[in-house]
C-alpha cells in the first residue's frame, strides 16, 4: 500500500520530456516528483503528481508498450486518479510508433474507448491548427524535424501520422470547438465517440485553448499529449499556482554544462556560451571511436578552469557533420558512444565538486541521469519554458544533493547555459 496517494500519474517517453511535463505541472500548483524509470517500491515523499521517465521514444514498440504498462501498474498502485502519457512536442515517432501503440496499450489496460492526442505547447512555439502541427511559423515537416536522425517527421498532418500507428479510428477536435470552451469540446468528444473514433487530435494555438481544454478532460482515464495540456489539468483538483510547489534547497558547489544535442537551438546555445568568453571543450566522436580516453582528457581540462565559473563540454555539431560520423560508425552506435562518453564526463565533473549541472539533449540526459545513479528528482523553478531546475541525490555527489537541469535539444533561449545559473542563485 502506498504511503502517499497521488492525483495524476504521468508516463513520459524520454527524460527531458518528463522534466518538461513536470515543470508545467509545478507552475500550475502541483508538487511533483520525477522518477527515473519505474520505481521498485511505493512513493516515499508527499506529491500531487509523479512523472515516471522512461527512455522509450525510439525503442521497439513492443518494449515501449511493456515499459509503459509497468509504469501504469506502479502509478495505479500509488492511487493515481488520471494517467497522462507524455510525448514530444514535435510528435517524434515513426510509422511503427511509438505514440500510437503505447496510447492504445494504455487505453486497453485502462478499459477506456477514447482519449485525446495533442503535442501543442504554445509557450515553445508548438501549435496545432486543423490537425497540422506548426513549429514556430512553419509546418513540422519544414521545421528541420524532417532531417531528424531517428524520427524524421515528413508529414505535419497529425491525424494522418497517428492513424498510421493505430488500430482505432483517429479523428479531430478542431479549433472551432476548442474556442467555444469545455462544453463544446465535451459535445465534440461525444460525437466522435458515437462515430467509433478512439483517439482525437486536438487543435490548440494558445495557452487559452489549453486552459479551455483542461476541464473537458476531467473525466478521461487517459490523456495523451505533449507537456502543454498539463497547464489546464491541476485546476480539475482545485489546485492553483503557488511558489511553494517549486521550492528547492539552496544551491552550492561548482557549475558545469554538458551537451550532446545537435539541434539548432543547442548549437546556438553552445555558440553563445563560447562567444561570452566561457571555456568550452568540443568532443570528437571519431577520437572516441579510435579508442582515445576522451573522458580523462576532458576532466583534466576542466579541473583548473571550473573553480572560476561554469565550463562547457559538448559534442554538438551541425547535421552534415553528424551524417558523416554516422556514415562511418552507424547511426545507433555513433549516438550511444557519444552519450556514454558525455555521461562519464558528467559523473567525473560531479566528482570534481560540480553541484549545479546543466545537461542538454534528451538522449544525453537519459545517459547522464543513469551514470549519476539518480532515481528521483524534486522539480523546482522554471529556467525557460519546458525546462526547470531539479534537485536529486547522487552517489557521485557524496550525498550532498545535486541541482540538475535536463534540457530538451530544441528548448531554451540562446543564453540558456548562463541564464540557468542566474535563475538558481
């Protein structure tokens, strides 16, 4: 029996996405704990919501389903009244999944015939109109995501994208219904259900749309979405925004940034950090592949510099460089090799006294959290939309506690790497 009952149980398909969701819930008044993987035992801290972070976005659909169902079972044991399946705001998936297969497996397990799907997150420029996903002012398929190395998104029509992954019929709750508010949305849901639609993509072009959507989702056993929908759900339990939900211990120790993302936003953040005169070290994947001890080199470089302020270790590169490296090493091995290296460097930096760590990149964040043996994190204040500071225990930090932020590749302003430390002070 769980010591603490939770209201909302969330399953996220990657680590930064989990933090992004938790951030929005905290900003709307929920006390949130993020668990790294499915916990072994009951929740031992008081929280309104728990986000279970999986690394299931790009694994085989059968494995993603198995992990997600294990997370569901644990969340149900903690008393979760509603389940939230969280995926990326760019709907990262392939024709095989994993968004559709996992959503339908959760529907089956919960015995529900209907759920919604929307990656809309207007604060980060992700909007859905007439079922089409926009990134800023351009369609998803023209946003750079069409070149993603693992999940290239070549179609912005989410009804079509999701239908290719689902057995159930996929429909649309369009902007006309959303603009009229919760009653109109409920009426549209009823009409779709009558037409045997099992999943409905929802239009949303502003936070107001998401806040109108929130009350209409109160009775649904399952919500599937990016992190945006989270801003409208805490009100269903009578919770309001408050600063106490995001309180963390005071910061201490040295500061560092590690980055494995090759997204356009992270490339700009790396460039801005270097332009600001801060020390930065680029990691060469081909040297790692050749057997050079890049980890020891990086830590030897960082040790004298880190006492004077934050340092950056990065493998960030443009898409043409990435393609060249993938051509020589293979797509999966190139990525995994760099992630393992950066994660080992992150652990070494904490060993040198870093207690404020910025990690950029979804896959990189997963590898770093595992290397640091972090099993759960308390979610704190927002740095930029979708990215909060967190506080965690790590054996690498000699039980002192560690402030860490996990930044999705495409998130954050250009000055994120320095701005993050200012927010924490």
